[in-house]
């Protein structure tokens, strides 16, 4: 049962959404000095490969700890949108409706994970059109994921795609990596968050489980 890691490594030098502080990691104790090693870690809840809860942008909506653990695991497919241009149209999804039947997670391969660590990671990545985001709602999905930093363009003021998808009760997974080998292959996807009280989001260890 092969398992593929789809998670970016958390480091102090990693890319973070513009305006967000990068994670702070320091060695708090060492085996040599204390007999055991521990790190002190401080970071925003939407650092690295992470999941957005509906409460991320909708007051009173579900936080991650209010969602059943099964909400973070299920059958998935990857859609290649690396050549679709700046906007992913609803028609592209409609044309693949049969292939996507039965999926609980839809992950979009934009190719932007190859730009991780470079300035152009933050701009130009394909995003869903509002119609495409609405098309995804009501189709039995638990979540939608991207190998880019956001479901909306960086700097977007309205966060339209976030509001459409989170408003429909979906979770969003951002900053995925390693999606290309999964194109055309059914798999099971897991993105288990930390069990934080009233969590609007959390870093996850995202994986694909292949049969």
C-alpha cells in the first residue's frame, strides 16, 4: 500500500502568505544538556501545507475541531490545470464530470509547487472561476486542494472562492506538493489537522494512499 507525501516541509525560511510571519523554530532543550531534545515552535495556523475551516472566513461557521475526523479522509482525484491559464473555467470540470464521480476530495495540479521558495510562487497561479467554485458545491465533496498558496489570487480583497467553498461547508487544503504522479489515478487522500480548540485552520500532513 504505497503512501505518497504531499506536504511541504516547515522551516523558518519557507514561503508564507504575504504579510504573515514565518514560523519560528528553536532548539529548546538538547540531549547533551538536558537529557532530552525538544523544539519550541511558533507559527500561524495557516502555515505551510494546511487546511482552512469554514470558520477561517465565516463568523460562527464550523471550526476544525467541530468536524468529524472522517471529514479529513476520503477518495480523491487530481485535476491537471497547469495549462489552463489564470482562470480554471467551470467547463473544464463539467467535461470531466464522469471521472470525478464518487470523489470526496478534488485536488488541483497547477504546477506552482515547483516554484516553492521563489518569488513567483506568490503570483500567476491558476484559480477557480466563481462559476467553477459554485459547480464544485453540492457534489458531495468534503474538500478542495491546491498546490499553490491560496484558492484566490494573492492580494484578492473579496476572497470570493474561499467564501463560496467554505460557505458550502467544504474545507480547503493549500500549499500541497507532489500531485503530478497522481494524475489519472484514483487514491485516498488524508489531511489530518492538529486537534486545536476553535481552530480556523491547521498545518496538516497531507498524504495520498494508493491501493
